């Protein structure tokens, strides 16, 4: 293993290459997700609402409930 300034070049290269491969995979997955949203939009679904649903489904039920209660409180405070 070659070292320059105390840094193991082979080990560093391995980390960088692994990160690059994962970044490529991530870009491919992001493209696939965009395609699915475009397909949903093409069939008449509202993409903004779909994104919100996906975000809400990731949340814990208690966190989601708290957020909904705060939203309701703020809307009432603004007479909405």
C-alpha cells in the first residue's frame, strides 16, 4: 500500500470508488423516481400531493399527528 503524507493511497482510492459507484446508482434511482412521478402526472394525479403523501408516510404516526394539529392551529389563528 502506497502512502503519501501518512495517507494510504490504495485505501483512499477504494473509498472514493465505492462512493462514486453509489452516487451513480443514486442518480439512476432519482431518474426512476422522476419517471414514476411523470407517469402519475400523465394519468391525472397531482405530483405535489403525491410528494406530500410520500413524505407523510415516512413520518412516525405521532409526529404526523402533531404536525397536523399544529397546521390546524395555525390555520385557525389565521382565520383560514
